[in-house]
């Protein structure tokens, strides 16, 4: 009988120690989990911001290339036509003046680097030598 009482007391003490450990450790684990969730959310928002900036930078270049210089590269370049003919075909309304005089150099094409020129007479494109 005494042995049974001692075992019950020992079991009760172990349960109390376990409960005390849970009460002391669990809040810190929850705090760390919440902090980790906030850190993950911050990393996610920075990643989304980085992607947004990258997309917007690309959109600005695309707007400049298409809007100002009228360059609309085809989805697939044809191998049976001459390079200059295909580059000229990529210019939209090339005889229409754009309202400014300028050039865009080092435009990468399948034929090599090209220069786009905007003049009072319209647009022209030529491969760099």
C-alpha cells in the first residue's frame, strides 16, 4: 500500500513538473513562432517588392522601345529573309516622325547589335559594325 502511494505521489510530481515546463517553454515557443511568421512575412513582402520593381523596370524599357522608337520585335525571326529586311519590318510606322531626334544603341538582335535612330524623317535601324 505504501508503495502504491509513493508511486502516485511520484506520478503527480512528474505531471506537475511537466505542466511547469510546458507553461514556461510553450509561451517562448509561441513567441518564436510568431516572430518567425513576422520575419517570413517581411521576407515575402521584400521578395514581392523586388519582383514588382523588376517588372516595372522591364515595362518602362518596353514602353520606351515600343512607344518612342516603334520597335516591335517579332516572336520568331525568319531565317529566309535578309537581316536588314527583317529589322526594317520590326519598326512600326517607320516613316512617321516621333517628335524627337535621338538614337538607341546596342540593341541586341539575332543578327548582332543594332542602333535605332529617330530623325525628323522617321525611324531607321542599322546593324553596328
